[in-house]
């Protein structure tokens, strides 16, 4: 009975699984740090400094600097939004590995709008954000259309679209006057998402208006997926396409809409990074990696609004703590190891579930074989037996 309960917890879809694998990931990382001859306390001190702003001075006194909290949130915002991109598609039965390309499409659209839209206060950055959302939605919607209409694998299509987005962005951005191989000219102040209030509250961090946009995205995800007819259609399509079609749901529209909305989340992440973090547009030479990290965020968060948000904050915390760990003689690679271990342990859950289900089926078959009574013997006349077998000679 105890073994059964443990398996139910490990193979269930609740948050206990994610919490368990996160703790296990930190445990393994701690052991690795010990094996390298370093003090694992440095890792936890860096984490404490990121999430609380507290650090210990040279004389043992405690100093608080809320700037670390602001930078933690800045690092977490694109991870949460790209996690939503993966999670929203997953709830519809799709595997959106193209959040990186959708992120780049949104980033590129935001940069062009920032540089060429009239510098009207508020309206300027609003237009840039909307352009990023629309570009991301278009980039994801294209894949959704081909998946729905021609049964094209979304995995293959999104991988290809990632590279198309990267090199198209680089080519188009290089056409902007005043652009070198690294960056464009500076954005007008009206295009930036900078928030003097948030910067003052966090002691000069880069925290900006994208925080409120992300909170709005969290609310939208939860309401759209759980409280609307669209969300019901998407979830029904993800559970069983044929049953959804039988119930009057347009599966093709659901698939296209799911990929478009997923792309919109990633496009918003592109706007948050380009307009909130950097003063000018960037010429991308490699992918930033937020889209791929978003896959891990969605897996750890079970593709739910709250779970994905918490997973994004966790991964953002690890990224923010990386330089602080290095300052304490902790290898910077340890954060990537923790993130990788968490994803591996989460992935093992599916394997355990398959193994448990297989064992249950085998036990059920064995039980049926034991409980099934033998066929009763019949003593029939030869003519009757021959008649049943069709061998009566006339």
C-alpha cells in the first residue's frame, strides 16, 4: 500500500512531483559541489541573496540590496512568457519547440516599430509591444495552419522556423541605417519599457513595465484556458481530437489558434527583452535560448499558469545567481546542471507512469487467467458433435 501511494504521488500531475524533482536536483548539485572540493554553502548564500537581497559583509554584518530582487524578476520574465508559449500548445496536444523563433520574430518586430514609429509617449511602446505580439502570433500561426491543414509535424516545422527567424532577423536588422554588426542606433525614450518607479523601488535595477505585462499574461493564460469556451475547445482537442470533432469542435481552428496564441506569448517575451533590457536593437548572431529554456519551464510547471510561473521564477533565480556563485568559488556550470537534472527527473515521470501501467495490465491479465473457470466438458452423441463441426454425411 505504501509503495502504491508513493508511485501515485510520483506519477501524478500535482505539484508534489515538481517540488520533489527540484529538491532532488539541488541535492545532486550539492553532492557535486562537495566532490569538487568546494563549500556548497556558497550556492545557497547566492540563492538567498537573489531572492531576498540579503548578503553578508566583510565583518559579518547583513546588508540588503533589493536590486538583486529586481534583476531576478528581469531574468524570469522571458522564461515565464516562453514557458507559457510551450505550455499553451501542450494543453492542446501540440509540442511547440519553436518558441525561440517566435521570440525572435517578436523581438525583431518590436525593434523595427521602436525605430520607425512616431515617438508619441505611451503610444510608441504600446505599438511596439502589439507589433511583437502580432509577429509572434503570425510565426506560430503559420505552423499551426500547416499542422491543421496538411498534417505537417509541428516539431519539424518549428525547428525550421527557428532558423528562418534568426537569419531573417539578422538580415533585416542589418538593413537599418546606422546599424553595425552588433546593434542598431539607440531607441527613442518613448519606445522603452523603462519604469522610473520600479527602478527606484529596486535600487536601480532594470525592472520595467514588462513586469505588469507578464502579470497580465499570467491572468490571461489562466482565464483563457480554464474559464472560456476557447480554452475548453483547446483542452478537449488536446485530450482527444476525434472526440472533440464528434462534439462539434473545429479541431483545425483549435490547433491553429493554439499555436498562434502560443506564439503571441513568445513574441511578448521578445518585446520585454528588446525594449526593457537593451537601449538599442540587437543584431542576433546566435539564438538567445529563452525559447528552449521555456520548454523546461513548462515541463516543470505541468503546463499550468501558476506552475509555469513558479518554474520560470526558479530558473530565473538560478540564472541570476550564477555570477554570485562564481564570486563564491562555485562553478558557474552548476546552475545549468541543476536545470538539466530537474528536466531529466521530470521526464522520468512519464517513463515510470508507462512502467506502472504496463505492470498493472500484466497483473490484470494474469488474474483473469487464474480466475477464468475451465470450459465444462460435454458428452454429446457422435451425430450431434459431427453436426456442430459440419461433417455430417448425407
